[in-house]
């Protein structure tokens, strides 16, 4: 199995990653919202629209 971040061979200690660094990169992507699971729930879509509107109102 290869590391999903860099493609190197996975290390048993960090499986499915090759190192702590790649595991941390993956965790950061989840925590930042870079990874998302699509939803067909209308409430989720409504919340997303509301969040976008709030972000647009923030001063840059």
C-alpha cells in the first residue's frame, strides 16, 4: 500500500501513511475542511448558503 499523500510505501506505524508528517498533513486537510463528504440533505445546502453569506459580509 502506498501513502495517499506522497505515494511512498506505507509504514506500519503510520498506516496508511508513510510518516507522521503525511498523517499530520491529512489531518490538517480534514480539520480545515479541504476534505468534505457530499450531502444531498437540503438542510446542509441551506446551512452552506448561510455560511457563504456570512463570510461575504465579513470585512477583508
